[in-house]
């Protein structure tokens, strides 16, 4: 009973804030029937296309009729669109277009698995997002970190973002790569439930909860990200002439 108490979401948030056996994410593993989603970046700016590949996990593992729900937001985390897809196959591909997101800009989207019957399980689908620059080959990268949740049951229409944990103490995230002689873009999403003051090398800015930002760098050796978030892992867009190399930081 006491152990379960310390795993409640509000208690997890408090533990993360004060650094008491932090879990990094405000995720209650005792809560079942929940679908978690990473925060996936979509981009249609600067001649970039975005393609999404995902697996129908409920059909694959539970053999139940199901569908997926995609929620799209702009870079200010303003809701844009909701799309429901009932996939015929286990693995599927989805091209994100301006008709879906309404602009040639960037933002985030989430995927949730839905079924008419509730499941006593927790589902997280990291999936893959591909990016093409100037109609060249797509560079794919899998999901980054958990960012939001929704109930699996189609009878429960609930969405909550901001599941990343944050602390009173500053945390550093160092990208394990060198970018000398390279042009890169560091893409960040604040997946915590509070506004964050973030420093990337000498560039400091405030990022509201749910918001995303693209930071440009040229010829940087090491990228150091400082914030109160436990795992503010970026997506890096590295330009090689007319090609993109997209990867986690």
C-alpha cells in the first residue's frame, strides 16, 4: 500500500522536483489502460517533408479490433487537427501534408492506440519519423522520450501532455557528437508540465510547456543543453549538402 502511494503521479512529480529517487518521468506504472506517446516532430518548412511509420500494437499483440489516433499541434502547442486511422496492416506509413497541419511550419504530434475494450496494459509506441530535404532520401529516427498519454478505451476521451519530470536543480544534457564543419539544427520540445528556461551553449531562451523550438548552429564542437528537465534529449538535423542526417542527440 505504501509502495503504491509513492508511485502516484502527483507524488512522482514531487519526488522528481526534490530529487528523491527520481523517476525522470511522471508516469504511474500502476495505472493500466493507458497509451503513452512520444512527442514526434513534424516539419514542412525549408523544403523538408515528413513521413510517419508506425505499428498497430493492439492488433499485433492483442488481436483486437483497434484504431490509432493522431493529434497534431503547432510549435506553440496549439491544437491543429485530430485524425483517426483504422489500419489494415500491422505496419503502416503516413505522409504529413499541409492539408493536415495547415501550414509550412513545424510542430509536434502524438499517436495513441484505441480499442473498444479496455486493456489492463500500458502501451508506448516509439515509431519512426522520416525527413526528406529537397526530395532526397528520407532519414528516419525513432521516438525520443514519452511526452503525453491518453486512455486506450474509446469510451474515455482524455489527453494529457507534460509527462517529463523536472527538478529544482539544473540538469545538463551533452550531445555525444562533434559538429565541426557542419550545419545543424537542434530541435527541442518541452515535454514537462511547466515552463522552462533552457540554455543551448550560449543561446538562452524560455520554452513554455509543450512548445518546441529549432536552434541553428554552424561549426560547433560540443552541444550542451542546460535546463531543469531530467532528459531533455533533442533531435538533431545535420545537413550534408542536399541531404539530411537526422538522429537523437
